[in-house]
C-alpha cells in the first residue's frame, strides 16, 4: 500500500510529462464524438487504487510508441466492470498522421464494410472453376467467424488436385485454388480497411492499481469505432426509439458490451455479435497477497519507480 501511495504522489509529476520527461500529449486530440457519444463510468472507487488519467495517457503513449513508432493519440474511452465502476481505458492511436475525427474514421470503416460486402458478393456470383468437380448453389456465400477470418476450408477429394470450398449455403460451391487465393487477398484488404489494420492501434490501460497495467493491445481500431454505430442501430431497433450510449463494459473473456439508454430503459449489446445480451453476473475475485505483490511489481516496471 505504501508503494501505491507513492504512485499517487508521483502522478502530479507525470500529469504533464511523458515517461521520458518530454511533454507529448495535447488536449486538442480529445474532441468528443458527436455521433455515438462517450460512455460514462462510476468513479466511486477507492482513491488509493484509482489511476489518474494523466498516468493512463502516458502509459498508453509509451506502449504505442514502443509498438508502432510515431503515433497520434485519440481520446481514451472509459470502460466499466460488471458493476459499472471504472475499470479500463481504451486508448486509440493513429499510426499514420494526425488522429482523425470520429466522422473521418467512420468514413474509413464504412468504406471497408462496403468493400467486404462487394468481395463476398463477387465470390457468390463468380463462376466456379471446372476443375472443382462439384455442384454449385447460387445461395452459397462466405460467412465471417470470430477474429475477422472468412469461413473457408481447403479440401482434397477423389484423388484430384486441391480445391477450396467456400461454404455458407445448403450445398458446397467449388473453386480452384487460384480463385481462393485471389479471394483471400481481396478479403484481407477489405477487412484491413474496415478494422483499420496497419493504420490504427489500441492500448487498453487499467484505471485501477489493483489490476495489471496493460491487459490488452490490439493492432487495429477498438470496437467503439468498428461496431459502435451498428450496435446503436440495433439498440434503436429493439427499443423502437432513439438511444444514447451510456456505458461500455470491458469484461475480459466474457467479452465487451455497449449499454444504451432511452428514458431510463437500458439495453446491452454484445460488441462482437451485435446481439442483445444480458451482462454476466458480477464475480468478486479477492486477490491473494502474492498476486497483489506481483501486480505492484508490474506497475513499478511500467512507471519506472523503485
């Protein structure tokens, strides 16, 4: 606990400087999003374990520079635990130039979505290669699975050359290996545009000293940008009226969730499946003394304190 108090005192120094002592983060990068809105969180947390936002920014920036070199920061997005208390910040970065506005990012994301749909549509309409040896089904398509990979499997049958089956309908549509390679390249390009792969990255930083400092890093945009608008539309369809983003939940292996509000009525939408889903029941885990000591040691390494 003494070390935690020391970190709090240290925060006054770190609020204005990066980990190497140079001022780098400007408040001008933190324009609020007018379309989706920033989620809220309950900050009624023991002040001894609450990480000041200045330290959060510096940790995120140092990690982003380590991973991607020169970066421009966006606004940290507060994330809650199951009980609505502040837990983590999603810290987005642009690897290529100044951090764009929300509207500019969404233009890029929606362009990527359109590219993905076009690639999938083309794969359905394409004429199968004669060497495939299989029947065709005009309803056959290509589905997505978790992680952004297409649903496609290579198979060898009848002693003939390798071929790939793009599945999705009641029957299997056969394509030559070269056609599948072309599809994979086009699909990868489209998904990279949609997710901001190679242009953006996200560093998740804990908002509390009793958690590990950096629980997750992703080399693409956070779901807030890639699915937030879709989740809002789904919530409005379910509630049949306008909604506002209230909270964003970061629940580890349970997933991430949006919570939308309309006149006090709330609905939660899973950030990946985009389906309405109740939050899992809160689980209070009490760390052991050895676990707390390990967490403290990691914080010391991140902050560069003895």
